[in-house]
């Protein structure tokens, strides 16, 4: 039996799912179980290699998972695609199917096990978040405000908000899917630009992190930074509540970023992001 993690990725969706897939694959490897990463494009595979997982296999969509995985294999599906009838087919075909979602209202319907932020009694469910253990081994903090919008900025939203950031000393961590020549426009606004390859160490070492990425917010909090998260319109309510419970500061949107709050650097102690990744890996090992 082989193990597979399908992480939906791309220039409009970023790499959050790849990052949590990498976290689980590394945890499985620590327990002497190999797991193959499946992604949607070559660049996502390169990013996964930077994070510690090489040899990702590229497939087109959810519909192609069964072109790689075989009957009886274990498959983790982490995708916003409509699983629909495919979930029933995969649950019949594969030995075990796990479905990763941020939607706490999702309920298993075809025999899959759900990985989500909150489980209720009686559910076939494992609680997340899925954060790489590396982030809990924090680095000495450097006094910087790091802004990570995400791996993709298809509509150039960061540039549209340049007036908010000019002269603040905030440093920008570029995304893997940023457009060619976008950097030259952004470097006029931010104190410093960091390359995507620096992601892990920067998130681990920054004293304050502002982000529009749920995964980055969790990782930065695990590394004990002060974290500021900018909500997206489609964020599930339970995810926003979870981030707030970890004392992550929430801004309603880019227009409501409060620079005074951002600059305070209060470093309050609060409930920490739980290090669950090894426990989640245990739940997959049959």
C-alpha cells in the first residue's frame, strides 16, 4: 500500500495546501512511512522541495488522482475542487481516504475521514491545524514586521495598497507566483524585499508577521511571533474564530489594517498553536 497527499495549488490559489501537505509528509517520514506529494504545477513541486519534500508528481486535477494512486492505497485530498461523486468513487477504490478542509460544517458522506479545525462527537474526524514541527523550534527573533500577502497576487492587490505601506519600514516576503517585473514596482514601497525561498526562516525569525495566508498565520504563531491576519471574504467563520483563539490579531480587510496596532509589538502571551502534526500522522498509520 502506498500513501498519497494531493495538494491543490496554482497561481490563483497559492501554496497553503502544499505547506500543510509537506508538514504531514515530513511527520509520516519521521514515523518511517513514505508519502508521495501530488501537485498541480511544476512550480509547486519546486516550492515543496525548498520546504523539505522532493519528487512531487504533477497532475491536472482531482480527477487524475486515480491515474497515480492504485486500489487499496491511502489518499489525502486537500483541495477546493468539487469532490462530488468523485469522493464516493475514491472511497470505493482506495483503502483509506482523508479529506482536508477548513470548513467546520463539512460532514463525511462517503466513508472518508475528515481533517478539519473542529470535530464533534461521533464524527469520523481528526482535528487540525497541520503545521510543520519545524516552526515550533523557533529561531531568535529579529525586530521586523514581515508582510506575506500570499504566494499569489493575481490582481496586484499589494501594489494597489502601496500608500498604506510606504514609509512604514515593513518588509515584504514575495510570493512564488508573483508576476515578472512586479518586484521592481514593489521595491519602491517596502523597506526590503525577501525572496520566496527565504519563507521558512523568515517566518520563524520575524517578531511580527502580517499576512493574508491562513497557513502563514498559523506557522508564524507556532514560531511565537505576534501575528496579524487579514480576512478574506470566503474565510469560514470557524477558521477566523480559531485564529482569534490563538491571539492572532484579525483585520477585516486590507483597508482596515491599523498601523498603530501593527507597530505596537505587544508580544502578549496567549494560547499557542498546538503541535498536532505527529498525532495527525498517527491517525493515518493503519
